[in-house]
C-alpha cells in the first residue's frame, strides 16, 4: 500500500501556519526537488518523513496530510 501526500492540504496548512515551503524543507531536512516530487505524486513519503511533517506542522490526524492508495 502506498501513501501519498495531499498537496492542497499541505499548502493550506502552510498558509495557516504562516510557513513557506522553503521553511518546511529546511526544518524537515529534505531537498526542494524531493518536496516537488512528493507534491506531484512522483515519490511517496517515508514513514519517518510523514512523522516529521506531522510534528513540524502540528497535525495529529494522518488523513489530513496523507492518503492511502492500493
């Protein structure tokens, strides 16, 4: 089962937190290219990165940021 990032929700949460994608990239220690691939659905976030995003953004509900695909 694959886990995909929900780009629209990520952008909304970033706006609510007054945070830029660049700040998220720095805090999560990934490259801008990797975030771009996640946003376009080319890559899937690892369990570690999913936890990191949730912690950084203060999200407690997995389904807000991610969706499961078979």
